[in-house]
C-alpha cells in the first residue's frame, strides 16, 4: 500500500499528490490517503469516477479524512501525450 500524507495541503494538492504517484505505477496499486482539506471527499470521488479508480473506503476522523483507493496506472501513451 502506498501512503500519501496530504494533511495541511489544500485543494487541489491532495489530488495532485495522488496523480504524481499514479504516474509512477506500472500495475494496479492501493493508496491510503490522509487529507484534512474539506473538499477532499468530493474531489476524490470525482477523480475515481474520471479515472476508473475505486474508492474502497472513506473515513472521517476528528481532524482529517482517510481514504483507501485502488488505482490503475496511467497508460504510457497518456504519460507522454501520444
């Protein structure tokens, strides 16, 4: 599991962090993401819908959100604009 700590980062940075890690993938992976931005739950749902990723779990803690997301790698053609 890849852990992304985006606590203290405001929109759109938690999603940008996920995208950066996704670009490195060669196969499907699970991300655990910690974020405290109030827009994060809606943003991650939208990103999952757009990318075909699966939001496995979203938990609201007292001061942050914890999400578990299964993501697919970005195709090479998309990485290089082909």
